[in-house]
């Protein structure tokens, strides 16, 4: 995993000092922070997970024992379980939690909504879209059974283990250290120190000290604490969409747009095919009307054909069934036998006559047998004329058997 790590300064100096950044990967695991301008940060963010470290004084780190492994239940219970320890109303605070399945201990990071909004707005102004936000205490490397102390010009940062630590003004550091060293079981074996040797705390003089040459950070140590992400569950209301890095979704959106265009094209093509088919059917109806009623005058072939069929139905009476019904039964078989062509339909002496042409006698007989067996019609060959290329025949269909 490629991580772009961005460390922001406190709210009182954020407009004066540039952010610091480092890049760590699964291959280049260790890096040091260096000042970088915002434009370069935006360029560096491409293709990387962006982890932003905000000042630890804005985040309260604590823990609590709650016998539950359901994260949704924990998120509901933690604010009220910690309410007495908090100076602000819980409605004004955002809570991020992390817990393990085999433990009742829940790690909690708490930040005021307004402060979280401030940092997000600052990042958005510079076109930076974070994936993770953590307190900058977690940007300090830590080793087993040891503490790491970073002393800057005004602030000190002490990381005691993977999850615990604190930041404070330099003037208050002796007081905090005295409190932390009361329990001998929690006293570390080693102190890793980065800062001015003249200001090394006397409270730590009895503990083995190792100097740090620079403010380094390690890839695996960052990955281990990403689950305590302050962005998890945080909503900015109307501005919440700005928290999302939409860039990875652009290919999906482009594909969706392309599929939409293809669908519209297919719909238009299908509509064109249906219009063409409708015109073809109208031509076929007109052709059948001309063959059936050669002396008729065509104005609206479909309507005229419908009128003629109704007249045939009325004249046929009840003997042998409806003429219209008989025609509707024969029509599908004409489509099925593509080499059988309908030449004319006539109603003569209460008989319905179909004049057809077939390529040969066997095909004509097959058509007749199909009408009888599958169509349940009574069919007779009234006349038949055979030539070298085809057979023309008049079938008498008297109706349903």
C-alpha cells in the first residue's frame, strides 16, 4: 500500500507554516517528514492512500471496557459511557472507535465537530481528499517496551505504545511525566528521544535513553492504527460529498454514461426496425386486399380488410365456425411454411377458398396435413395445377372440425 502522510500544524500556525509530508510503501517502509507546498501535495496524492495527521491537542485518546463486539452498539454506548469524563456536550463531539473480537477494551478517539470541520475545509481548499485522519501522535514511531518523546519548540509529544500517549506544552511536561511514572509497572525500559539535549526531562534520567536522529515514520506502524480513523462515520451535512475522493469513480461513471448512450442507440434502432416492419405489414395487407378483392378501390387497406372480414363472418353464419377465426388460425401456418405463398382469399358459396402456390406436391400435402392436425381444420384440395417450378392449388377450408 502506498501512503501519502500529511502532518498539519496547529490551528494557530496552520496559515503560517507549510504542511509536512512523507511517502511510505511496502518497499520503502521508512521515511522522514519534510515541508511541502500544497500544490505538490495534490500532485503526490495521485494513486496513493492519503493519511492526514492533525494536532493531537484537538483529539482526546482514551479507552473503555464495554462487553460488546457489535460495533453499532458500541458507537451508541461509548459517548454515554464517557459522558462524565468529557467537558463538551456529547452532541458536539465525534467518536471513532476500534476494538478486537477477543477483548472488551475499546480504543476511542474523540474530536469536536467544529475542529473536524475546520481541518476538512482546509484540505478541501487545497484539493486534498483524505482517506484517513489521525492525531499526529500516531506519526511518531514507537518500539516495544519503550516510549518515544519528541520535543519541539513549544510542544512535546510522548507516544507510550501503539495506542496511548499525549501531547502538552513543554512547561507542563514534567507534571505529566511524574503522573505517568507513578506506576512502576508502566515504566518503560527505554526512552527514544528527539529534541534538544539541554531540555531532556530530569524525570526520565534513570531510564536508558537512545537518541533519534530524525523524525522518522514507518509504513507498518501507520497501517496498524488506520482502523481508528476519525473520518469513519463523520458527516459534514450538505458538504459531506466533498469528503469523498471521486477520482477513482470516474472510470465507472464514464462506463455508465457509455452504456446509457449504447442503450439509447439500441432503443432508437429497435424503434426504427418496428417502424420498418409496420410499413412492410401495411404493404402486405394492401397486396392481399388487391388479390382478394381485385375490383376494390384501396383507400385504407387495413380498415377495408377488417370491414370485408366482418362481412364474410356475418355471411358465413354459424355453420363451420367464424371466417375470421379460420383465417386467424391459418395465418401462423403460412408464416411457418415460408415457401408456401398465399395468392388469394375468396368467400364463395359459403366456402372459404385459399389460393396458394407451393414448390411441389409433397410440400402442398404437408401444409394441408398440418392445417388438419395442428389447426384442427377441415381442408380439401378443390383444384390443383402443376408446372415445372411450382404447384398452384385452391384449398377449401370449411371451418373448425
